[in-house]
């Protein structure tokens, strides 16, 4: 039996958390709850894409249930995500510094009327 009407995000999240803790297959859970085929997978994509830490971590755990080194893998994934965030922040700061330096050179050349950058036509 299918449920009609629109479902709120809170209800979807509640069902998704229930699915993740149940240990059932997606199709079985969808049948028992009267959901459309693919609903669970779609919700995982939506809520994990929104960087929901609860859903993202539970999805990672669910996908790695059969892996004996899952704890190590999860820790490595978390470390790599943190490293990626750190590198992204460093890149943004470096780009801002480069842009500020470039602007400073342009302003100095305009104000003092002297070329600061080297010319490419070496003799």
C-alpha cells in the first residue's frame, strides 16, 4: 500500500534514520513502509549532499558493514575530508593574497607612473 501526499523533510529523515538503523535492504524497507522504489536511495543522495553529518556518517557505515577494516577506513575518510577542507581554505587564502598583490602593483604603477613588472623582451 502506497502512501499518498507529500512528505515533509522531517518525516523523510525519520524514515531514513529508521532504515539505517534497521539493517533491512532498501527494497524490503520501502515495501514495508509503503514507499516508492528508489525513495531511500534518492533521500540518501539528497540529505547526504546537504552535508548532513548524521546521514553521511550512517550511510558510510551502512555501505561498509561487511568490511573488516571499516573503522580504519572511516577514520581515513574523515581525515581526508578534513585535509581537503584545510587545503581548500589554504588555496582560497593564497588566491586572495595573489589578487591583493596584483592589485597593489597596478595601483603603484598608476600612482607613481613607473613600470614595476619586468618586460618579456629580453635583449
